[in-house]
């Protein structure tokens, strides 16, 4: 860290953090750490200026580990961090002293207290002999006794202030419940994704409320599903920040299902399966993204099933996201039932009012100058999620910056034409298109849907394809049967009756509508010329 001012800012953040730590608190921070001057942080070594050796000893024995843990966490450092202390004067006020975090007692040096005169602290070694010829064990004991005496004296002199601080803390605690600091972010998660800046509307309010309930009341498991770009990742990060604000020691992991599978294969191959299980099963909260990636990976599904059970039985928090409802995943029935045992929430495309709010938020965050009539025009024409809406705003902003022109309805209409939703075409839908979309959706081969195989993973996609062929085409049952390679239309009729019964379920009806929309999108590509 080149700039010492950065370290001073981090030091202030750490003091505020430790004030909330139940093992430290405001009293100890004010008593010991407010007297310390942060000097620098270079090459994983932090340097502090300390008034005297007694305070150094207290900080080294009681607070150094917490300081190191905070720095490693906030700066994402995996290597060990060490400390160097500059003591302004010793007990006799005669000499300056430097101590490293590995010293039992400070070693006196004839150096300047000016940190600019200390070269390469990261590799400096401190040696010398105590002028009083006290042996090291005796010196340590002598220092501890002296520290205890001076600590008692200092504590007594500070006692009125300590009592006042404790009284204020107690009164504040009784006056109102603790409110999490909304400026506190989990260092491993995106600070831009919080509950505070998540735009809510009719399309996502239930998922948003369910995510908040999981943080405050552990209403777990939570399953969130939607098309890409509608806010699932935002909510996962917001959950992590929310838990961290309630408990900075919380163990949270955000992992994609693909990462879960790859790590499992790697660790099993390296005979580290137990380390893998410990990583995922010792968490306070597991956030698993895109669970649909587990499809057709039996060993990984089995491992995840036992991981899920371990966390669930330990009353830990579990959040799963997917691009489809649990019943559409074609995973193990017992795993699907686990998902369905909690809250299942979907996120749909935002309505007009929500799109306007999202656009205004992106404009404010980017400090863009885009007129309100352009914002309303984009919201009216672009029926997409947050990512696409942000893309529209950035496209318009960059166009204006590069050309020097002001955005108008005509220029924006031409510029954003690829983002606009096109009207439905009169092009008839073919069974071939239906089979292709359904097979892609369920991740099965088209030829398997047309085959006579009756595997559990094929029966549902085949029934859906047959049912949608009846709904979306004008073909007779006999023609549809022929298209699916059936001699009799009884199979198609059975699929129709079964799916009509299943469609009474709101979740089934929802995912059928999504497949229908995909079929229409494929059948009617946007013709914008």
C-alpha cells in the first residue's frame, strides 16, 4: 500500500468495526487503540506508533490478532501479516524503541522516531542487548508486572470516562434494538449489490421479501428462479451483506453449481473428498447459483443432496437459484421435495414503472445526463431486465459523448432498435420448432423425444412437446402423432389430458408459458429492417 493515508482510512474503519465486536467494544477501543497512530502498511507489514511500551504490550497481546484478521479480510490477503511498533519513549523517557510482532519485549535502538528514517521494515531485523542486563524470561516477567501496575493506574484514571461510556452503551441498547450498519459490506461480495439499492416492483417483490426474511428469521431454504439478468445474483450478494452486518464472523459461501461440480470432481480425484465436504458443510449459509447445471450429473447431484441435508439439519441457511421452477429441473424427486419444503419465489420481467425506476437508478449511479422523455421512451420500448436496461443507458450515453449530439427520440429509436421487442409474427409454428425448444429447455436430445424410450427424464419433455403441438398448431391429433412417430394418436391424447390436469398447478402453468414464449421467440426472429 503506497499511500499511508489509505492505511489511516482503513485503521479508522477497523476501529469502528472493533467497537461493534462483543469481545472488544467501544470502551477498550477508546482506552487503548485511540492512542495509536497508524504509520504505514507495506509488504504485508503494518507499522504503528505507540506512546509507550505498556500500551504496546497490551495491544500486542490483546488486539494484534484481531487487527491482522481485519486487514487480511478487508484487503483479501492470504499470506500472514506482521506488525512493527514504534515506541516514542521508554519508561524513563530517554530513548526511542522499535518492536516487531515476534518480540517478547521491545529492543532498544538508537533510531529516529520518524518513520521515514526506517528503511525496508518488511525485511528489517531487530537485535541488541537490554541496557539493564535483565535476562529475557526475567524481562518478560518484569514487563508484565509493570504493565499490570500501569494498566491498573491508567484504568483508574479513566474510570469516570469508562463508566460514562458503559452507561451510554447500556442506555442506547435499552432504548432501541440494534440496527445493522448499512455501510458495512462483506469484503468477499459486491458492495453494489445490497437490499438498499435493489429496485422492487410487482415482478420481484416476493423474492425480495423472502430474501430479507431469510436473513432476519432464517426462513430457509429459499429457492429463487427467473430468466437471466433479472436480479438473482443481486439478491444473493445482498443476503451475504445482510448476514455479515448481523454477525461479522458469519461463514457465507456463494458458489455456482458449475464450480461445485468442478471442485467435487477435482477433490475426489485428488483424494480430498473430506476437505471438499468440510468446506461446504461447515458453513452458516450456502448460496448456490444456477442449480440447473447439476442436471445429468448423478454423482454431483448425490453429493449436493447430502450437503443440502447436512446444512438443513443443522438449521443453516440455504439459498438456491435457477432458471426454472424446482419441478422443472428433472432432478431427484427427494431433492426437489427439499427445495419445495421452503419458500419458492420467482422473478419476472419488470413492468413499466419498475423499468423506469431501474433506468433512473442507473443514470444516477453513472452520473449520466439523459432527458426524462428518453428514459420513458426506453422503458416503454425495452421489455427486458436490469442488465439490458443498463446496456441501453450506457449505449445512449456513449453515443452522446462520442458524437457531441443530444439524445432525441429519433436517434435513440435508431440506436436501440436491437433492444426493442418486436410484434408477433403471423408465421405458423412448426412441430419441429416446438420439439427443438422443448429439448433445449430440458437438455435432452430431439431424437430421444421422438423415440419410444420411456425413461423418466424423457416422459415429461415428450408430453410437454405433444401438448404444446396441440395448443400452438392447427394440426390434427393424427398428424401430430405421425410427427412424433406414433402409429396411434392415443399417446398424444394421453399427453393432452395429463398436461391439462398438471396445468392447474400455478407453477406448471408458469413454466409452460415460459416455454411457449421461447417457442415464439425462436419462430419469430426480430425483423427490424
